[in-house]
């Protein structure tokens, strides 16, 4: 094991000792020696069994058989979640073969950032994660389950499910993906049409046709954004079966994976001799493995917020400096759009998750001695899934595309895909994996805005045709829910292509597909909480240096300058209903958590 990775893990463990001990004490106090439902009174238990068929009632009435909860994020507007429509009944049938019953404990909301991007609904997006966690807790609060299968994929859905799964950490848990949609037009071609539309050389019909050719089928989007980053990390954490993440919904392997998942749940549920509570599976080593995988693959910046919240749910305290320190040690091993031309299907076909995990283990960058839902040890996650004679089998990891996958000895970059920036404006995150190194340093005057629509209007008027750092204030969790600002990227990409030195600086977020324009995001403290970003004015000189990890506002006495006034909060599209989340949201560098653990 790499000595510095071990040292960072040790520091996290030492920092987390009191919160982790309290967490483990909590979940161990909730474990039962009998089926969880049998702590209920007879009337309560009758309600649990009322809608079950006769065969299920025999199991539910039994004092020895496990009942598995299913939490589903199914809806048929989200392409990624549409395949889950029939999953509960199929999983129930498979679990019954192992003598287990199963019930849908809850359906949780699942919104699509691709739909709300740039519109009012995006202001609900971040907080939907905490709503999902709370909704899951409501479903599991019936205390009728001895294990849980989680059906969810996309941006805030997986972090929300995982946060709740860890708060019910006495229950074994297993995540079941549904896979990506088949490849449409290339992501590069899609991006080119977006920039052409932003510059006025493509029509709205051209843009819509391009987008429909990219997003065309059931399954996750094929770029390496937040949804696919979620799946990458779940596999690296051993919370789904090896190789399960990126198999198509219609692939024969998908059904075999689902059957195998039920077989594994039959082996690890709370009443089994080999019970594996998720709260004991997810420890400091597993969290570090997740961060290493995020960095090695150039994954979504959103996860720099979400996995802090996930870790905190298990009593583990991580921060951006941990990620920054790991990034200096972890090489970039993948080129997947937006940090390369390949999509997630091409990545999987080239060798995929198995190859990356095998390389990272070979370099001593992953803790192999961890628990997983597939059994002890991470080694089997370095094997690639195959269909042979209608059976799920595994073979050694391979690399069939050197332009998509690299060895740890000869990586695409010596550093991971994400870094932390620090300076007199606070702390921020930057994704460097898709940014050419010549753009890692930008020194330019500020152009200050408080609304992304104002930025696009200024671009259209030609006012941004210059070297500039776009400063977008009051986009943090407390201000307006920290919406993603990906709609700005085509316009800023046009400015960069025109030869201008341009960057974005904001206390808001970017999509997991953020790409070639350098962006200091998640600036903390945010403007609405007195952050120095609120004191930046038009024309102020700012330096963003991703190589040194610095973010500096020059020649300004920040203490003497008054902060800008926050924009008046806008109501509508349900935003006023989420005021309680905005008022209670923590800072981005602590996970932007708006719910309480203690």
C-alpha cells in the first residue's frame, strides 16, 4: 500500500474517531437477533403483511426468514430510471427463490438536472439529495426489513440513498444499477453544436436535433458526468456487484446481475451468519477508495460535496484538503468525455472499471483489504464481467484502447482530475482533467454578475469579448440552493476559442460534464454567508492558478470593502417550500448538508 495513501487514511481515521465510534455504537444498538419486523406488536405486524400474497405471508409470519426492503427512484421521465419499472417484481421473484420476501419500502423523488439546467427548478436540485435521504428514512422507519436493495443512479439520487442507507447502517444494503443508454452521436459533436448555437451559427432546430440524437433511449446519459461518477464510486466502494455499473439495460447480463444481487443479499442480510451491515462495510478505507477512484477517472466535481455528506453520515470526517492531497498522488488513468472523446460505453468496452481498479491496486493506491457486498477483498472488482453460455463469468482485466485507458506507470496525467484552490477569497474546487494545461493559469479582471442569465445576455451583447474572469455571486446553498451553471459553458467555451483568457469563479456548482474552461467553483464561504466573493467588483484583478492551487484577489483591502447586497429571493416552482433547507444548509466544503445527524 502506498505509504502516503495509508497516512491520509490514518489522519481521517484519527480525525473521525469520536464521531465514528458514536456512529458504530448507534447502529450496533439497532441490530436484532430476530427478523426486524418481530419487534413490532401483532397489530403492527398485521399491517406489514396485509397486502402480501399467501406465500409471502408465510415468510413474513416466520420467525426465521428475512424480509428485504426495496427503495426505488423509478419514474419514466428520467431515462436512467425508466428501466426500473419492472425491477421490484423481478427482484421479489428472485429473492423468493432464496426463501426471502421483499416489499417496496418507498419510492423516492428523482429529478433530472438535464431538464432543469438553467431554469428555476435547478434551485431545488441540491436539496433533493436531502429530501431523498429523508424519504428513504421514512420508508425504512417501519422497521420491517432485514436488508435493503437500492434502485437509483443519477446525480443527487445515489448520494441521498447512500446517506440514508448509512443512517440505517445496521441493515445490509446492495445497490442495483440499470446501466447506460446505447451511444448516440459523439459527445464532441454534441458540444460542437452547442457552441455553434451559442455563437449564432446553428439554429434552435439544429440544436434540438443534436440533443435528441445524444439523449435518445432508456439508460443513463453516456458522458462521464455525475450519474456515471456515482456508479463508478459505488463499484469501487464494493456496494454493487463487480462489473455491474455500465452494462446496458437491455443486455442479457443485466438480468444475470440482478439475479446475482438477490443471491448475494440472501447471503448478507441481517439474519444470515455472514451478515454484512453497510455501516460496518463503509469505513475510512472504503471512503478513501471512493475518492481515489473519483480522482483517477476525472469524475464529477459534484461528488466533492456529496461524498463529504456521505462520509459524514457514517461518522467519517473528510474534507477538500484530503482530496487535494490524494490528487497529488493519484494519476489520471481515463479519458472519458468531457476529459476525452470516449463515452462511458466505449470506456466499458475498452476494459472499464475492472481495468482502472486493477491498475490502482497494482500501484498500491486502493485499499484492497476491505469488505464488499461480493465478499471480502476488492480483488474481484479488478475482474471484467462476461456472458458465457448464459452465465455471468469474470476474466482478468484488460485494456483494448490506449487512448481511453492508461497504465499507472504511464498515465494521462500524473495528478488526479480535481484540485482544491485556496487564497484570500476562501476555498474552491477546480476540475483540471478536461482543461488544457495552458489554461490552468488565468490572471484577468473580474466581470461580476449575480444571475447566470445576465452572463449570457452580456455574452450576446459582445461585452465579454476580452480577457476576463466571470464572477457569479450568490449561487451557494444558502443563497438559492446552489444550482448547476453548466448552461454557461458553451458561451465561455466560445470566448476561449476566440483566444481570450477566460475563467469562471462562483459559489455555485457546475455539471459533472464541466469541461475545457477553468472554473473555480463551490467557493466557500459563499456570498450569502459573508464570503469574500461578495466583495469582488468589476475590474478587480484575480489570479486563478491550478498548478499552485491558489485563488487570489489582488490589491484590495477586503476587510474595508462592503459586500454586495444579495438579490431578492424569487418564489415560484416550489422554491419557497425549500426555505427551510436553505436556512439550514451547511457550507459546500462540509457537504452542504441541511439535515441533522445528532
